[in-house]
C-alpha cells in the first residue's frame, strides 16, 4: 500500500535540486561581497551553507530514488550522484568550518569558489540527464557542433523513397526511425525505463522488466503494438499521453512488421505488405514557387525609401532578399515613375500595378526584371500591344490582366512562354474568346456558372 512513497519522493528530485543551488550560490556571493564586513554577515553565510547542505542531502536522496524507479542507467547518473553527495559534504564542512572560526577563515574565497565549481558541474550533469547531452549544442550550426565534438544526427520523421521502396530494410529503414522519434527518449541505454531499450534490435528482442514485447506474427499479443493502441488515459498506454504520439500510419507499419515476423534484415518488399501502408511516408519533393537564386539583399534603407515614395514593399519571407512590391497606395504610378524601382529590379519577384496609370510602354521596363514571378496589371490602361516583351521574364508564372482591354489575340504572343502557368483575365475581351483552350498556359476567365439546385426554387 505504501510502495508508492519512494517513487513519489524520487519524482520530487527536479524540484528539490533547486533549493541547494539557491542557498549555496547566495552564501558564496555573500563571502565575496562581505569583505571587511564579514563578521556582520557571518551568521547569514553560515545559515546559507547549513540550509544548502540539508537541501543538497535531500536532493541526493530523492535523486537516488528517482534513479531506482525511473530506469536510468548507472553510467548516466553515477557522476551526477557522486558530485551531489560531495556537494552535500562540502556544504556541511564549510558550515562547520565557519561556525568554529572566530576570525575570517584562511582561503575562504578559494573554498567557496571550489564549492561553486562542483555545484555547477553537478547541475550541468543533471541537466544532461534530463535534457540530453546536446541540450546546449543542438541549437548551434552543424559545423560548430562537429567542432565541439558533438553529433548532428537528429531523430527525423520517417521518409521513404517512392521509387524502389521495396528495397528498404523494414526494421532499420522504417521501424527504428519511428521508435527513435517516439520512444527512444525514455528507452535507451542511458535511460532504461522499464528496463527496456528500444534503440536497437537486440534491445527490442530482449524486452523489459515485464518480459518480451514481441510475439512473432502476432501483433495483438505483442506489447510493442498493443500499448500503442490503448486509450491515451490508460496507465499502460505508451508513449505517455504528455509525450509525442506516433501517427496512426506509423502504428500500422509497426503492426505489419510484427505480423510479417519481426526480422532485422528483411526488406519491405519481402514482407508482402500493401503499398498503401508506405505511401504516407514517401518523400515529397516540393518545388519552390519563387526562383532559388543568389542575389544581393537590398539594404533596409533602400526598402524604406521605396515605402516613402508610396510603394508597399516587403520581403517574401524572413531573411529572403526577394521582394514583394505593390502600388496599392500609389494609384498615380505611371510609366515615367518606373525609375523609382530600378534599385530593386533584381530583387522584385512579385509586382502589383493594379489600378495605376501605366500603359503598354511600361512592359518594356518590366521585361528587365530577371526574377519576376507574379505580375498584376489589373484595372490598367494596357491593351496588350507590348505583351510579347514579357517573354524575356523567364521566371514569370502568374499574370493578371483582369478588367483590361487585352484580347486573346494579343495574349497569344505569350503562347509557349517557358514558365507561364496561368493568366487571369476576368472582365476582359480575352475572357470571351473560344481560343483560350489552344494556349499553352491556363486562361482563367471567371465565367463560372453553377448548376441550379432544387432548393433554389423553395419559397420560405
């Protein structure tokens, strides 16, 4: 009935460790700050080290109980525990030394500094146990991590090649990455929760304190699978509900691996599994919308000047040199104002000239924008006589000519454009043409008619 007491005390370790840190650091600070007033502050310093020693002792005991109950490996906690006990003894020793001294003790600052160093090392090792050895280094650039002797490998989500996925090893290429991301943090050689190591095939085969976790060919009798599908509020559900939960597709893949006879070297194609099980894990090659190029970043003061002139100008995303420029607040912009944009011609990928006073003449200037991807000429006076110039914009994907006088014949000069995907031509002559289907790009006319529904005639 009282078996829970020791594990409960162990769970208080993360709270108790902060008490000695506060007391002892306070005592060390007073030693260095007191100076000639040491005699005045001596009682406070003694009390700080006494309370620090007592709380360090309780922290050491609770830490040992946590080690016993939480499945941590001895190699991962031994130095932390030894230094914790040493911190306790030094705290009591320094308190006793100060209590017996009638004057300022010799080498007091050196002794206090030594205690502080040991306290720091103890705390650092404890942080490594809780958060991992790479807690501080994992945010550093990969090159710096390697320089400091760390590893840059991370538990990445499972990805499988769409081609030749059958040749991927079922365990090493699919199952272990799932376990690494969802289970390894609690079940590894350094933290054997439940005496179970899920970081290697041998560890999985060995099982944990409750015995084997695999029964070949029978997922429903294998706790590696059955614990994953228990309700999250069930005490036997794994991972714990406050941890990251595997996706249902990942659980199904684990189930299929067990059902196929959990082999270490068998390949996915040999397991005779349905291809639909691996489809969610295929690598998706995303093609960036805007060009991937190296171009100088426009100085912030240059962007500010564009805004002062009336343009809306911003980066397409943080730290990108590419710009989105709009004349939404600059309706008087005309052909003669083009020079205002010359400083940003290499950075502009999105240009909105909707509602401005431009004519077809400006299209010759627009053609000089090497990275332009989106161009909006809505509600302007252009008629399309110079649209052919846009063939020079090799990255142009979307063109908007809504509410203009452009005809499909003028638009046809862009037929075969190397990158143009879609032209929006609402409320323009081009929208009324039957030739749009012959163009290499898609012409969005906006003339959409929804079929009548029976409910449309109901009178309420």
